[in-house]
C-alpha cells in the first residue's frame, strides 16, 4: 500500500472510528490533568498509556535548552 493510499484510508476511517469510540464511551483522554476523573468514572475498564515520543519545540537558549534534551541524536522516522 502506498503512502497516498494509506493516507486516504486514514482520512476515510478516522471519523468512523471516532464516532464508534464516542458511542462506546471509550474516546482517549488528551488532558493528563483529567486522569483522576477518568479513572474514577471508569473504574472497571482497563487503560493503556500512550508513550509515543513526539517532537517538541525547544528553546533557542543553550542553557535553557538542556532541560528539554532527551539524549537522542536523531528524530524517529
């Protein structure tokens, strides 16, 4: 499957997936601050933490930038 075909399928299927997850009340929570409330509301469900590393904009100042450096040399493709 080409990149274009994969993107086309993602665009077609994402709204269907989101609608289904909303009906089942299992949409992912995007705000970490709301974790305690979600766990209290759904105490019988199992949860998975998405630990995907994402790029972030780091400060230009070298001294401040060190606090944001993960140690990796190259981004993950």
